[in-house]
């Protein structure tokens, strides 16, 4: 079992920025990929961004140019930098890691974009 610790989200004004972090209990080198999904009430969880162990980062079309996923190996942490936030980015954001077909999820953190 892998435990993921996510940073707290928060309330941000439209156009503002927020950075989320996610630290797994195991070394990030042991995962095929790390990333983020988000979910709003009544909707399915949707993909946001992924940082694979090899290859290029992937992003949902709706966040390209605004969100950046990155990892800090020394801190054993993956980050999601969110800029130019919009009201439609309001959601619970979930960090995940994949390891050989098994997916582990964080507890989720609320991000609210509102004036």
C-alpha cells in the first residue's frame, strides 16, 4: 500500500495561481507515473496532468498552457503549478501514482476559484 500526502488547496481568485504538492510514502523512482485528476460534484473524475517516469508530460486540453506538472526527486514530491485559474477549475484534486498496473490515490484537496 502506498500512502500519498497532498498539500492543502484553497480559495483563489480568477486569474490567480496555486501550487499543489503530493508526496508518496515510497520512492518516486518506483512509480511508472505520477499525476493529478480532479472531480466536481455529479461528474466523473477527469484527468488533469501526468508526469511519467520516462517520456513527456501529458495534460488535459483544458489546462494546457496554464498548468505545469513537475517532480523534485530530492524532495520525493510531484507538483502541480496552476496559473491563470478559472472558475471551471474549481474541483477536488486527487494525486495518483501508478506502479506496474496498480494505482494509488491521495485523499483529495479542494481548490475553489472564485471572486
